């Protein structure tokens, strides 16, 4: 059997970075209408969309660079839970029919990152060069 445990923190970092980039794209759609405006949203943006976009920009950038990753992921997870229940659930129970799968996946991926941490390559210290020890260790 192949031991894949040595790759776990790197795969977690890739998951964190890719998810943060995809989340940032939702903010750019709101604020910059790039790569396209959000379908069905009127401009100027309603206040709730401005708040959601600000959360998306801040948390995605923090997660992208791995700074305060757990806190940012927890906040982003909460935003996606609220987005699902406020924006998708009113259109029906089934996520495949109310177009809520993306919100649910973001919610649970961010919740996982909030508990697992950012993996390698973070400003939080998820990657230390070999030989350096964390404070308080022998």
C-alpha cells in the first residue's frame, strides 16, 4: 500500500488555493462584472450583495495567501450557508433544482479548511523549512 500521508498538507494547500480563487471570482463578478455580471442581479448592487462581495474579497484573499486561514474559512462558510438558505432554499428543497450545489460545496469545503487549517504554503506557518521548530517545542 502506498503511503500518501506525506502529501496531505500539500493537497490541502492546493484545495485551499483553488477554492479561494474560485470564491474570488464570485466577488469579481459582483464588483467588476468580470468575467461576466451575475445573471439576474441589478446594478447598482443591493446592499446585501455589496456585503457578500466584501466578505468574498477579504476571505478569499486571506485564504489564498494563507493568513488567518481558519478564521477566514469559517466566516466564508457562514456566508455560504446564509447564501444557500436566503438565495436558494426559497426556490425548493433540492439543491440540484434550486441551483444551490455551489453554495453548499463552498460552505462545507470552507468548514473543512476552518478545522483542518490551510495546509502547506501559508503565511500562518503551515510550511516551515526543515529543521525549524515551532515555539515551545523541544
